[in-house]
C-alpha cells in the first residue's frame, strides 16, 4: 500500500471476469485494516450521482467528499460509454485528487480505447495524463473465472475467440 502513502494511483486493466474488482476490494480491505480511509464505488453509479448533484447545485460538495478518502476505488471504467458531461465530471474528480490522494481504477478497456469511452479524445488524454503521471498499471490477462467451468463443459464459447468455419 505504499502507493497510497505516496498519493499514487493503481489501474487494473483486463477482460471481464479476470479478478480486477476482486483485487481492488482486497487492497481496499487491506488499507482499511491499516487505518487508511477508503471508498469504493462503481463508476456508472458515481457518475449518475454526480449528475443528480449537479442538478441540485451540490456537485462541489460531492466532489469535496470524494476527495476525503485516502484511497478511492472506481470500479468498471469502460463498461458503458460516457457522455461529455459525465466525462467532465470524471475529469474534475481526477483533477481534484491529483497528487493529493490515490485512485484505484478498474477497466476492461486499454488506454487507447478511452477516447471512445469518454466521447472526447482530448478529455481522455487529460484524464489519463493525470491518472498515469504517478501510477502503476497492472495488465491482467486470461479467461473469465466466472465462465471457466461453463467453457470446460462446452456450454459457453468465448465471444472474442475466432470461430471455426462451419463448412470445414
């Protein structure tokens, strides 16, 4: 957990089902056991809340609250494309925490895909610039733990694997 003491970020990247969230929770639990303040939130839920707070003129207060924990875990970046307003909210959050407190972020998208996810390549670059400046990226490869047994039983086939020609 030295990354928290140094205000650095950790980003777990990898396909669905490879343990990113599990690892993030484990680090969060470990941090709590050492007296470090932690908050965990799914990114989609957080951005929905920030949108509501903006409508109620409470965005500044919410962002201030999100800067309090020494470790903020944002789960599932990239599962849903963000509109420009949501991307701007994310930028504000990352900017406010930059060099002050740590972010741990999980994503199923490589950094090259973030321009699409955030609906703005320039904004994606600005967010990544701050996230990656003092950070560690952990690339997780492999098959889904959740679907492993189903694949072995022949019930499910990997959607990203090449398919066999039916005539072969």
